[in-house]
C-alpha cells in the first residue's frame, strides 16, 4: 500500500498539479504510519495542491544499516533476507490477481477506518463505518470491477467530496510525477542511530537517474559534493534541481549491502517558472515597488521567487506586492518554504491537525527573513490552498496586509493510498489551521482592504499589528 499526503483545492474544474512521491513500507500494512501527526512531510476533487508522502506494498523499505561490529555472517544473512523479501514483492507485483476482490474492499475500508478525518461536514462515525463493513462484506464480488464499484459507493457514502477512489490507470498517472529533475523520488528514513538518511524509493523508468544506473533502494549520500546525511528530502531536492540539460553528480550506496558509486546524471526538469516580476515607480517616482506574480507553487516556485526578490531589492524596491490572485495552489511544501522567506525565526507558518487531538503540529520558520519590507498580498476567490497558507502566514505574523476578495477556503489534507491491485483511494486525514487559529476550510480568508491602500497606511497598519503582538 502506497500513501502520499496532499492538500489542495476543491472544485472539479480546478487544474491538476501532480505530486512528488516518496515510497515507504509501513510496519502495519493497512494503517497510516506512525508519523501521522506530521501531516506536512511533505498534497481532492481535481487533486490540486499536492504535498505527498507515498506508501506502497510493492516498494520495500530497506532495513537500517547494519552496525560495523556485526559479524560478516550476520551481515550476509541480513542481505539474503533482504534479497528474498524483494524477490517475494517482485513476484507479487507481477501477480496482483493473487489478491481477492474481498481483500481489496476490506483494505480500502480499513484505510478509512484508521485514517479518515470526520467532521461536521460529513457523515462518518466509527459506529456507522463498522456497520458499512458488515453490509459490504455480505455483497457478492465476482469481478475486480465490481469490487472497485463497491469501494466507490463506500467512499461516496462518507459525504466528503475529496475522499474518492482511483482506478489503476489514474493512480499510475499520479505516481509518475517527478520534482527532482532526474527522475527519483526520495524518502527520509531513520538509521539505527536515529539520524535521517535519504533513500531512493521510487524511480521513473528510463528516466535520467534510472538510465545512469541509480536503482530503487539506493541511499543518496551526496549531491555535487554536498553531504546530504541528515538533510530533509526538500533540502536534497533543492540541490538536485537545476537548469534543464545540465548535469548533477550524485553519490549513492547501492542497496543495503552494495558498493558506493559516483554517478553523473543529466537533468530533465519539465517545470516552467511560475514567477513574473517587475519594478514599478509610484508617487511620481518617489516610491519603488517590487511586483511579483506567482501563478502556482511548482518545483521552481521558491527558487525563482528568491531570485526575483533579490533582483528587485537590488533595483531599489522598498515595498513589495505579492500577487496570488487566481493561484489555485500546487506543491504545498513549496508554499510553506516561500512563507518562511518573509517570517522571523520561530514564527508560525501554519498548524496541522489530524483526527486525534494530540496530532496538532506547528510549522515554523527556522531562519531570518529574506525580505523585511512591507508587503501587500493580492488575493481573490480563486486564491486557494497553498496560496492561502502563504497569505495567512504573512498576514497573521504582521508581515503583510491582504487586498482583494475573500479567498477560496480549502485547507484539508488528503493521503493517497495504493491498494494491492494497483488502484488507490484518496482519503482526507487532516486540515490546516492558520497561525491565528482560524480554520481555512470552507471559510476562506477575508482581506483587510478591497481596494489598494496607500503605502503609508500599510506601514501604519503593520506597525500597529506588530506592537499588539509584542
């Protein structure tokens, strides 16, 4: 069972933004893994703003590295066990028909039972869901198509427009997305000392990395000479990314037992820049304003926004306008990282909340801000998801005022689980809450002004806000 987390907008007319994928093998096959409270991980009607964590029964999680004081016989035994397990999973991958129709339906039921975030806007309760299982398991399931239809009806009964079934073809299309630029999907795995190591747990077949010799299960050791031990997936991806048709050197350890190899890989990044910027003169040339339009949060958003802001600062911009109108979202982690660019160290970007009260988690900025000048964020009814995270983070921390219309109001988090026959289910597992503890979903965010205010008024309002917050 593969799982990835997402957050996105709701309308079926909204554009599709595919997810980055990191494979994982959970300890218990049908449950969301122990890190469930960390709903950011790292992405829904049209599957818009993705921030995904991906789990699969077909993608093994390599065991922790064997300690150096283990005897060679123990080491070889561990390697043989690993090889045997991989071969068993390869056989299963070639024969998904070994899973019965009843098992597929039960698997989907258990995923919802373990992970679904019930609420006022849907009809889920533990009691009603248990009754649903009893009703369904008494149904005749002669074909796989019938089993899939039963899952669709079962999920539809929840009353949640974002929890839905994915056919094998739909799931396969979603799983092929790559944000590394070289066709790898990375996953953070703790080693025996509790330190983070990055594993290649997904590859695009015939992609740049696969063609160069990278294999599933490899550990990523360095990128262009930079040691990635202890770094997050996002940090490693930021180093991997670069201009199309340029090369990047990666050092990998093949599997748990194999050699270390230095590999040169050609980048093939397909994402286009979502950032457009210009310097505008106001007040008869007395005020220089840096205008930045961000169309979506793709793999290039943060990197290109940093470039734009620095260039505008160099050109003399003393104020900034960040235009998020009609930005329906994208990669949620990119939105979080962009919000951090404007915040002081320790300030809250967003809270995530799951089904359990203790699962509330805060996401905070870790460094000093790139920009300290006053900011106006332009929003409208199509400002959604990751855009709303950025807008509220800047607003609630007194870094910007909002101008325009009430935003869309999408703050739910979905996980996408792969079932054992290659199909999948998208399940709502959590939600985002603003730094001022407002629930975005279904509500949206009201702007401070409907029309563009004078800059002296912006400065005064932000100064007053900062004083009130101490």
